[in-house]
C-alpha cells in the first residue's frame, strides 16, 4: 500500500530526505521552463509547515551544470540553502546545525557513481541522513538507483504530493470512465507499442499516429514511402492490428521529394512520399470521437511536429480541450503544444513524467513505486 506524506507521522525536528523532481534543461546557467522545479514546492511547504528538517536531493542530466541553479529558483519561493557534499566534514557540520523547517538542497546526486549502481552501502549513507524518506520524483521512478529504490528499504518512506498526483491520475488509465480514448503519437515505437498493447483492452477507441501509426500502415500492407517506421516490431504490430478498437490513419498529409504537400489515402502513398501529419478526414474522425468521450489519455504529437507540421497536433489539442472528458496529457512535445495554444488550463492533468509515464502505463508499476510499498 502506497502512503502519502499526508499520512506520515512527522514530528517537529524530524529529518526528511526528499527525492525531488529537479532534472531540468539548463543553458548557460538559465532554466527556460521552471514549472517542473516549482512542482516541488507543495511537498517542501508541507514539510516545512510540520517543522521538518528537509534534505533535498535529485539529479541533473545536463553535464557541467549545477543544481545550485535549481536551488536558486526554489529560493525565490521558499528559503533553501545549497550544499555540495553532505558526507564530508563541512557538509556534516551544515546538516548538524539545521534548524526546524530548514531546507538544504544537495548537489547532483549523480556526482556519486554509487547512485546509479544502486550501491547498498551508498543507500545506507543516504538513509543515515534522515529519519524518513519522501520520493517526489515520479519522473525517475523507473530507475533502479540508490536514492529511488535503495533508501526506501531502510527507513520509513512515503510519496510526495507531486508523486502522488502522477500516480493517482495515471492510474485512471487502467480503469477509465467510458467512453474512453487513447491517443498515441510521436517517435520511439519501442516504448509506444507496449503502451498501446497494455492499455488498448481498457479503452473504447485507440488512435495511433506518428512512427507507430506509420508502422501500422506498413503492417497492413500499404507503402509508407520514406516515412519513419519501427525497426522490428512485427509481432507487436500484428497483435495491435487484431484489436477491434484500433483506429489508424484514414488519410495522411505527405510531402514528396520536392517538398510539395499532398493529402493522400493510405493506398495512394508512393515510394517517394513521407508521412508528416494526419489528414483532414482522420482529424475530423478524431474530433468527433473525442467530443463524446468521458476519458482521454494523450501522449505524443500526431505528425512531425518538430519540423513544423503541427496542424494535426494542434487540432487534437483543441478537440480535447473543448471536450468534457477527464483528460490526461504527457510528453515533452505535447506539453509544448498546449503552452503555445494557451490551453494548458483546459486539461485535467499534465504529466511531466516522460519515460516513467510510458513505462508505468505499459507495466502497471515501476521500481520506485514497488520500493515505496
């Protein structure tokens, strides 16, 4: 049974080790989008209100950058100090002098090679810093690292408020309200096809776009020209094609070798054509189905959004936003579309979990979730 920090017996002065969602793009010391960083605030404020001494850890995948930048953003909203190493003499002294309600952010936890190896002794060192552990980083819950799965084995552990939000909302996909719709696009069919296979039995309609959609057309026997397709997923594709609720492209927008655009039926796609977006008939069908849905889960753009072919993705976003469905959206490019269209507030939940979201929906659990149990 997973428990939230709202159920934790936190006393004044308790030391709480928090795995925060701190991994953001940083360029020249500047964070372009601080929304993920600010998502840590509810948990930090809750713990501070209880008088806990908070030791905040997390990772940063941008080489050469520091979590000091992230701590600086947090410090604009809640008092946070920064510490390079909690294990050396200087670090130990800083932690020893923490007052009730203090928050100290530790430099990138991956500075220690033992973290990614899930080293038992390192997990013990981390656990030794605190009385309890809180994981508020759902985005890393698919990683079997020391601060994700090692520490919870050693001290009482709980979900942070953002982690609980991700878990609760995404779990709706396993028992959705009906009519229910799954929309999957984007690249990386190696992650999208398992997601479709796992969730399609729970959904009334499944729309498949992007590289996975191209791959389904090819598996049906259509030419997809120069379009991107899955490298080797024939068995998965045939399994998906056999499902009665799968809706692939009815028509597509293509470009030829000269860059000219064409709207084509699947049977008309030629060897020099590249599929770049969903066609108008496909989009009309999508909008009609979504308008009557009670639950919609969407991950990934419909076409080559990153190359400027954004009409399908934008129309999909508007259709979901104008529906009355419980709507859950995830994926970096998808999030960007919502921000550009100023319709972020029209969705029930926007996941920031990335690969962890896909793996959780495909498998029903994650190493970080199992560790908290």
